[in-house]
């Protein structure tokens, strides 16, 4: 985790729509319904790294990725974001 830089978590939410209902999404970890502007997008995926298995399947396969959204509590718990300790 030393190579990755985590973004700081701050509660400065900004709404994405002027009027009407905000778009709600489900948290990909706990399933809670959260407004989309409060979530943190996370790209999850995997790829085959074993060279022998790659040869058997035949050539390069694209990484299988999906975009999920994490609610603020899951993002803090899973170290996707961290609290800004410099703020007073």
C-alpha cells in the first residue's frame, strides 16, 4: 500500500443536480442506499497473470473490471479514503 496514494476524506459534499431527486446507488460493500454524490467510485477487477494459463487460453485477455460505489463508512473502513488529520 506504500505505492498508492489515498485521497483525504472531507465532508464538503456538493449536489450534482439543481432540482428533483438525487440519483441513489447501492454501496458495493454493505448494500446501503446512498446518494451518488456522497459515494467514492472504486474500480474492481482482475486479470490472469499466470503465463502458462495465458498460453493455454490463447493470447491476451482484457482485464475484467467493474465500477462500484463505496459509501463513506465503507470507504473509511477499507482504507479507500482516510480522514484528514491536519484539519482542526
